C-alpha cells in the first residue's frame, strides 16, 4: 500500500512543493491542477481505448476458454480433445516477446495494423491457454453425478454447459476474467508494436508519453498514474477473494 499512498499524495502536490517537502508527508494545500492537466491531455480517449481493448479481448477469451475446458473435461477419452488440450498447454510455454515479429507480420497481412482490433486478436490468443488450464481444473472438481443427473433429465450438452457448469464455475470465471483484464489493461508491447497513431493509443502508451511530456513534473505523472490504475485497483479489491480461491481450486489433488 505504500507505493499507492505515495502516488496519491504526490498527485495533489505542486511541482514547486514536491522537491522541498517530505515525499511521504501529505500536502498542506491539496491542488487539483495536476488532474486538470492530465484530463486536458486527452486521457479520456486513451482510457476508452483501453476499456474497448480489455473488454473486447477478455469476454471472448473467457467464453472460448470455458467452452474448451468443458469439452476437454467431459470428453476425456477423445484423442482430438487430448491433442487440443496439449496445444493449449504448449501455449503456456510461448512468451509474447518470442512471437511478436510473426504476430506483427500477420497483422500487416490482414490489413489490421494501427487498429484496436490488432491489439484485441493477439490478446485473446495469449489469454486462452492459462484460462483453459484454470477452468478445466475447476470443472474436474464438479461431481460427475451432477452431469449424469442432468443427462437423465433430458438436458443437452449445451444445456448442461450453461445451466450446470457455468453457475458452479463462477469463481474460476471471475478469476480468469480479473487475471486477464489485469494483463491486457497493463499490456505495453502489443499496443507499442501494432499501433502508431495517437487515436489508437492505450493507457500504458499514454503514461509513457506523459513521462516525456511533463519531464520532471513528478506530481503530474503521479496524477496520470492514479487515474489510470484506479479502475484496476477497484476491480482487484472487489474480486480478490474469488481470484485467490479460483487460482487454488483444482490443484490440491
């Protein structure tokens, strides 16, 4: 909490008083000039871009991962599904930095360069492997008798998926949603490589521009960091318990 405290109190200081006061002491006179400067720097557009990228990547990634994890667990005897599970596990061993050049070339070939979709598509791909791993381990903990009872009642696989598996795996779904949202919101490499125009910048790129724009104006940079990290801090605080329980579920056996 100490870094967060320092960033917040520094954002209310002026540039003149920042260098002559105790860095951890609250300001004697709270100033909102730094927040005004950041808002006037078109930070709202960058914030909206980050929201679009995060929501556009997290929602499809979680839905695809949930259906894939359900198929892998329910069709454990299928060779095709075993092969697909192996492909997802292999995806965990491939870092983004190792394939950024092929991803860049693919985006160029698809004529998607310098668009928000160019960030969303690779983000979905890199969010799926870990999501499938967490969700499949969680679904394995659901008693098989519940699936059998649903089948005896005449439910289809789609009905069982959404009426039984979906409610019971809600903690794991919250886990992968928050985890992927944190990573995509703070992502820097994909927006840096796959976008160019200022209209398509996301929050991490905006913070880098603020650092260069304001120079040594540390309070202004602290104000921009406070505004951009506040949604993620709130999201983590709300879903912290389900995040931890979902990450540890299924790995105790």
